[in-house]
C-alpha cells in the first residue's frame, strides 16, 4: 500500500472537523478530510437543523391553540407532510452531502470517504470503497470522530425496530403513539413535537426529573408543561425490558408499570468508540469515554482533538469554537486558549430552557459559597402581558465571595435568546452589582433578570 504524505489529516468532518480542515486548507496546508458518513456531521442532517424545523412547526401549532385565550377562535389541523418535505429539501438535501463536500474542496482541501484509524504516530489508514489508503501527516492529525446514539443494555431492546434521533428525524408520518426513553434535551424536544402533531406520547426518565443536567426548577417546569399538554411523564423510573410484537412495543419499568406504544424512541445519550479510532497508536487510552485535551486542543504529540469526544458538551458551537483554537495552534498562532466557564446550551422545548455555566448543585460541589436568585416569568410585566404560554423562570447562581455570576438559567417563551445577556455576564465575570445598575428595556422578557437580581440580594 502506497503512502501519501500530507500536512494534516482531519478524521471526522462534523461541524468542527469541517471548519478546522477548511481553515487549514485556506492557510495553504495540504489537508485531507476523512468522513465515513455525511460531511457536516449530525447537526445538519439529524439534529440541530432538522429538529429545529420540526420544533418551529410544532410551536406554531401550540401558539395557534392558545388563540382562544387571547384573540378569538382558531381551528388547527396538524399536517406533517410540509414538515417532512422541508426537512428533506431544505435541511438535509435528502441526506446528500454533495454541497458540503464541494464547499470543503473549494477551500482547497481533499475529501476521502471512508473509515479512518490511527495506525502509528502521524499515520492514518483509511478503509474506503476502493480499498485502503495510508496517509502520513507531517504537521498533525485532528480527531473529530463525533458520536453515535448510545443504546442502553435494556433486556430485549437490541433486536427491536426502535428509533434513535436519526430515524425520528426522517419519519414521513407522525407516530400514532410513542414511548420516549430518555428525558434529556433530545427526548424532550421530540416528545413535544410529536405530541403537538397528534401522537400519544410518554417520556421515561431514570433520573428524578426531566432535563436532569439542568436546574431542578427547569425540569419541574417542563414536567408541568408536558402534563398540561397531555404528555405522560415517568421520572425516577428505568426501563427494564422491551418487547416488540404485533407492531407494538411494550416497555416494562422497574416500578412494575408496563407501557405500550406503536413506536419507541431511545434518547439516552451519545457514545464514541475510541478503540475503533485506534487512539492507542498515539498513546491515548482506548477504553476512555473521552479524549483529554489541553487549552489548545492538544491530545498527544502532533494530535489535536475537538468536538463531542473532548467531553465539553455535544454542541455544534463548542465543536466549532474548539476547531478555531486547534487550527490556530496548528498554524503557530499563540493566541486564544479554551475557556469553558460560559458554555451556553438550549433545549428548544416550549418553554425554551437556556442555561450557561454552573448549576447551583455543581457550583456547591466545587466548594463555592453560593447565592441564588429566582424570578418567575408570569410575574414579570412582559409575562403578564404575554399571558397564555408565559411559563418560565430565570435563575441566577452567584459566587458570593467574588460577587459574580457563575451560572444562570433562562426558561420561557424566548429563553434561549434571553440567555445571551446572561452568557455575557458569566463569561465576562461582570459583578452582580454592575448588573443591578443596568437599564433593562421595558417591557421585555429579559427584564426579569432584574427581578432575579433583587431576589439574589434578598
């Protein structure tokens, strides 16, 4: 097998991998980008983009149903066909990455479709349709392998036709009934979308509340909303066994309850197979869940890692942030280093739940002396004006010794947008006293930050 020498090989062309590879290629390096699936990764084909199109449509239905309380009468007849058509045509190009490949090649890179594996320091072997290729990277290798849906070892599950997010995004018809195993962001978003389009939905979450990684108040708020909308919620309950017969799933829980539905969606996290990636060849632990990197994304000698695999959040924005830092380091720029104090995250349910930085629990676990402030959106001027659909809250987490916010949650009709102001405050470590001195536009949703600050002082 002939050896091809290049400057950089990028393994995995998700959002971060594609961005890093294009930056390096535009800088004049010879760059090979390798991807076995679709260039662009999970985000444009199975996650961020198509799911938010689904959510936009579901939210329109939800808002239309609220018209009676505000402006008269509206009759809504859900129709999934335009949603499915938009996902195929606008979001995914029918799950064709030709445009993305061409975009990378126009930046000066070379694309290879196949599965890549580290086989020696500075060496990558790619198994492609036309055989194996061996690349030697003289400058370095960037690892951006992404993640796959994690399937829990539930008795009976493996051999059933369950869905992950990939199958759920591509549905042509709304399921008649659906059980969602996993009450995190992915499970919660799909649950509400399908329920608003007419499915009978139940969510099962092993932890005590929905959105277990967020503030408890946010999980409780979403549970209340789901129950109001007719979505079943089972928290503190684990699926012990799954059966599939006569085109129906039966999920047996550890509390003795048995749930049945036409379809089953498993949304219990993501995983990466580091052994298959061959990281042991460069001295990394193949049994680890993530790859440890420094503040410049360095994982080993002439090896950089970015994205989900680094363990700093499975978010497109984190992956692209890391890509910028890694590319700069490869090019010899000693500037920016990674800072994860203010990583924002948004669950696009209705209400939206946006969070940044530490939760109250994680702040206390780190030994901080914590003060919290809480404001309820319905009690704010804009919440009162908004009326129906105004469920939400703002929670602030302050390091009382330094007088700065270390975390915040914004849940409400535009919770993810209000989060922007709080993310700036956490990132820049703006003193809470300075935040109290700001002028907040009236009557906006973000004005409730003022109420939460008052609660913080109280």
